[in-house]
């Protein structure tokens, strides 16, 4: 330490390679006397002690941190963590020490937390918009009911591709749900058009499915083809999302075209439709309207 008035200034001196190999000779290092220029050994003016200390102290959230970084060209961050988890679990740490994961794993956890916070609000807003657009709780139930079936293809696709269900895969599931819901809305609107043209329920459902078959299939094939470059060349970060959407669309298209017409006819012309009409009172209103006479005749 060098004293500058009332201030102690740390003095750092780096010796040559020969001096660093023999630190015990540091006390015999000659320094120049400012008074007469006579060299004196360092031990004459200073106390020599050998010790070690970190050159840099890094802190995170006011805690001392030792950061270990790694990079893999073959695995995603989650896959690398899962691969190293058994070895990390065997590490015995002293009291007061712990291991935390950072970088992409930490960012994904923060993103998932934010997603879980705002996703319910977005879902409620979406349900309100559907009710406002269709004016029917049965149509809303139909649209919401097909979403889990559309996810059937995503699970096998992730298993075949050996991709974890991470943040990007969850992001792909949300995108897939939006695409499937959009297909269902288009199919429902087509059914309404066919019913308005005078077709019966069965004929309207079949005609709408046939009319929407080619546009929906071509749209899905185009989307799947567009995701192939993302799957092959965009890196491991985007693989999970691409696999999820592609696998979901392959089965989701068939489910949309097959399940939506069946559920529509079931909800609007079967026993469930009769039960819903009685529950809402629309059947009683219709029966009362049919029972009313066309003309009121009074006795003369």
C-alpha cells in the first residue's frame, strides 16, 4: 500500500517471469533511494508477505458469484442442462454455496412467468370477442373444444424429433392454437352461409366441409413447407417451435375438417341442441308462437 496523505493507494507491481517463479526473492529486490540514489533492498522499507486474492470480484444481486460458461453446437440449452444434470447433482458444495442456472434457461423461466401472468387475460379477451362475433355460447364451446384435439400431433412430433417441451415449443403451441381456431371460424362461417341459402343442417355441414377442404389443406401445406427452412437451417433454438407447429398442423387439419362439422351438427340439431333450447327458453317461445291462432275470432 502507498500512503498519499490520508489515502491508502494499493500498489500493484508485476515482475518478470524469473521473479514470478521465485517469489521468495522479492524481499531482496533493490529499489532506488530518493535521497542519494543508493539502492536498498525492498525488505529494508517494507514488510513482505506472500498471499493470494482474486483479481476481480463479481457480484450478482449483491452476492459473490463465480460464473461458468459453456456452449454446445449440438444441443439446445435445456438439452445441455438435462445432459449435465446428473453430474451437477453429484457436486458437494460447502455451506452457503449454491448452483443457479442463468443465461437462456433463466430468460426462458422469466418469459414463462410473464406468459402465465398475461395469458389468462388474453384468453378471456379472446372468449369475449368470440361471443361478440357469433352471439352463441355453443359456437364458443365448439371452437374452444377443438383446441386440445389440435395439439395431438404436437406431442408425437416432439418425441420423434427428440425435442424438449421448452419455451419455444410452448410458443409454437400457442401459434398452433391460433391457426386451428382460425380454421374453425372459417368453417363455421361457411356453414352459416350454406344454412342461409336454404340447405338443411346435414347438407349445409357437408357442403361447407367440401367447400373449405381445398383452401384449408393448401394453407396448411404452405405453412408446413415454409417452416422447413426454419427447421433445418435456423438453429436449435427454433427447432422446437417448428416441429410443434408442423406436427400439429398435419393432424390439426384433419381434425378441423372432421370434428368441427360433427360437433356443429351435434350441438345444433341433436339432443344437446334440444336441451340447450329448453335451458335458454327458446323452445318454449317457439312452441307458444306456434300455438297462437292466426286470427282472433269473437262471437257476434
